[in-house]
C-alpha cells in the first residue's frame, strides 16, 4: 500500500528549523559554559600568580634589609680593624709604672734625681738611629724639643737619668745596680763630676754638703736584643 503524507511541507520545514535552532542554542550554551570555566580558571591562576608575586616582593624587601645590615656591619668591622691597627701601632707594650717602680727600687737614698727622660726610638740601621734622635718622644713629659710625628708601636726606650749623688762612689754603684737589673741594658754614664751651684734655692742647702756629685746615666730598657752585638 502506498503511504499517504497528510502533513503540509511548511510544517516539516518548521520542525526542521526548530531542531536546528535548538542545536544552535545548545552549542551556544556549551561555548558560554566553556568560556566561563576558562575565565574562572584564568582568574584563579592570576590570583595565585599575584600571591606569589607579593610573597616574592616581601622576600626581596627582606633580602635588601639583610644586605643593608650586612653592609653596615662590614663597615663597622672595617672601622674596628682600622682602630685596632692604630692602637696596635701606638702601643709600645711597655708598662711605665713597672719601669718607674724598678728605678725606685734600684736608686738608693743617697741619690736624688733631677730629671728622668724616657725617649722612644725606632729600630733601624745606625744611620737611621741618628736620624731618629730628633723625633724621639719624651714619655716623661712634653719637654723642650718635643716634635710631632714621634715613633709609635714597637720601639726601644732610651732612659736618661740626671741627678746628684751624695758621694762620688754612689754613681758607679748606681751603674752596677742598673746593669744587674733585668730591666735595663747598655748602661753607661754620660758624665759625672762635682755638682754645680745652678739649682734653685730649694736645693742650695743640699749642694753645700761636700762630696755631692752630679751625673747623667744613659741606658736602654731591656725589652729587645740587639742582633749586631
């Protein structure tokens, strides 16, 4: 039997059109949902990247603070090294108090010192020693002839004792005592003889006593050994 189609053509076309439109709507919804998911994913990734960037910025600021503090500490350390080096250069490593105490022990009651000079001289060759005499520093006080730029650090100390003795024999005795002391070396008298009447009135009575002997003794502190000897 032959089937008869009673549906008009416009109805079939309308149905096809509805199916086609429905498919387009489904495709558009799928595309929209895909775009929404993609945007949400990208927004999440952007948030994570921003959080990581903020963390890295904090780490960078912390690193800069550490570097700045390290530079300050390095600068302070360099200054301390410079000061320590300067102090080491200025330190003669000699206890003047102990030296004076030893002199007080060696010098007897029959000897009166008028002047005590402790002169710092640098180590060097003989010609350098002669040049260094003009730059010696008077540790006993700023006496005449004191100059700027004295030798500092490891130096040898030349001691000059000037005074009067009650008897002429007291001067050789003092020289022997200084030579026997472990604190002194190269002891030699520069001069000694009868005391001259050129002291203040406070010592005029002492000079009136017969036998007074004026002397000057030069020696060195025994804190070094001369390799030329």
